[in-house]
C-alpha cells in the first residue's frame, strides 16, 4: 500500500470513543436519513431476479446509470450506485436499497422516496419485472434466492449458521425501513437512544408488514422481526445496557469491542478474522494493525434494534410503500427532533420495567399492536407516541417556517386508531379472495396488487 494511502492506526480506546463524539452536531445541522429496501421479481414466474440474469440486477443498474447514477465497483462487478449524497446498494439476496441523502425536511424525504420508486418501477415495467416492499419476501423459499457476488456477504454467509437458525433467511429474504437521526451531545445521544430502544418494539408493531412467506400466511404479523430474533445474539436484538447508569460513548465502544469481527479488509482484499473480537485486534492479536476504517466497518456490522454510528439508526420497521416509508421517518423525527416531544417521550418510558419491555417486544412479531406485558400494551403506547410525534412535528414545522409536516403521520394515525396493522390488512384481503374461491394463480396476481398498495376495489394500504 502506498504511504499516502495508509489510514490512521488505532492505538488507544480513546480514539474509538472520540469517533462517536465527532458525530455531535448542533440542532441547526441535524438531518433526516432514510434507508429502505425492495424485492425484485420476474413477472412471468414470480422468481427473485439474480445479479447475472438477463434481465438482472446488472441490467437495472445500467438503466439507473442512464438516470445519472454513478457505478460503485467491487473488482469486475458493479455492486452499488452513487448520485450526489445518495446510494443504491444491494443486500445479500439482491434486495435493492436506497440509502437516501441527508435531508432537512420530511417533504424532501417523501419526494426522494417517490422519485426513486417511480424510476425503479418504470425500469421494472420495461424489463418485465415487478417489485414488492414488505418486511419479508412473500413468495420465495430461501433455497431459491440467488446470492449477490459481494465478498463480505460470503464471509457472513459462512458465519451466520454458527450463531442462529435464521441468519440466511435474514440475509436473503428480509427488507426494512431505517431512519437515521443526529444527536447534539453525549447526553442528547443517551436520551435519544433510550427512547428509541424502549419504543422500537412499538414502531415494529405499527409498521408490521410481513405476514406471508412462500405464498401463504406464516402466522406472524412481522415475520421479519421474528427472523432477526434468531440471527445472532452477539450483534442483534434488544440492548438493555442502554438503560444502565453510566451508559455513553465509552459504554457503546466496550459493547462493540467484544463483538466478533466478520473480516478485515485491505483495499479489495478480505481476510478472515477467525472469531477475533475488535478488542483482540486492538490488543495486537493479529499481524495487521487496526485502522479507523476497520472500526468504521465493524461499527456497521452489528445489527441491534437501534445502532449508534456517528448518528442514531432506528432499525425496527418492515419495508413498505412511499407513505409507509415517510411515516416511519415522521414518527421518529416527531419524537426525537423536538425538545418537548423528546422530554415527554423520555418521561413516558422512564419508569418502565425493562423486563416487561423485552417481553412485549418478544410478542410483537406475532401479536403486533396487541402485544402486551405487565402494564405495557403496544397498541395503547402507539396511540400515545403518535400524538407526541404529531405535536412535535407541528412545533418543528412552525419553527422551521415550513408547511405542517404532521400530515406525513397519517398512516400511523389510521393504524393506531383502528388497531389494524398493514399485515392484518393484507391477511384480511387475502382471506376475502380465498373465500371467493380464487385459484393459486389468481390469488398470486391479486396478492401482488394488495402488497403494492392498490386493489381493484380502490382500497389503499
């Protein structure tokens, strides 16, 4: 490696703590980042498309490049695209993900998401493909999903079965919406992380949208959430230590230091980590020296309900339509980006029993808004936080001098008022069609309509 290409080495844990401190931003610089994934299929037989197929993901990427996207290469393969500050990336099973730009308003989030969805749908129409936005692929068995040729996914594919039964299902057949928000200080981060962790199960319940697998109801409302619970306990799930006295940047660093690494990357070369933790790496138990790039990679290879990078990621919602995506961002923005709403949310969760939160969370994949434990009931909490977020968005919009963005919470209002999640809407529509005696082919075609938000009776999801 040329001397000028060398990355700063890590010699002390304090550098890792400072890494998160560098994420602090004054409120005037806060932004909203949204990431969301889609499944892509061939129209003629409803198979998931492959990378090398004709047409396949490479073909889609070529069309997107005609819309101004620039290729991101791994060796001879284009594995992503970049346009301004946004990226299109690939999950292991070819789920296409938009990692959006850092935006100031929810209006911009909605416009960015809709523009991307529209462009992708136009390409799919030309290529005789279709896309679905749900938390879990409703049609494909895991064995039938082709893997994407990214080296890091090869390491993860080999590692996952050692830790959980459903790691490959997670990699190939799940899709989510993720919201990324900023913090102003360590104290602000702590408060936001605690609110986000306590309320994440409720957000999962509100946006539950994965009740089908392999063409049939699977017994869950968010099967995606169930799959994540049996993936890897070292790096996934609920983080009770967020509520510990003394939690902060260094506490998070200590958590990450003891998570096993997947690999070490040098340029385009990937080396096995052999079960080594980052703490081992930092203590000199490898011939290579750890760099900030290594830390950046490791930080991104833990997958809990919430994740601290140089911003906070809320990771608990199933994938969905444009209004669904924007509503996830609206909920968290309203709760965390208005100081009064953040204080009200923090007060709401401050006396909760952590074991009851964990128990409620464990019931959400099957029970959705009916999940409960002790004094906690997901549906009741959902109504409360919807109102808190609405008030927060109204205040924020007035402060910014923009149109009232609480309108983007409308899907949440409908769900929390009715108590019926998107998954239950799908199940009801499915039952309605099955009782009418549709054959499998007819049911699949109708399912595609209802899963994308439109039905013949003009109902919206």
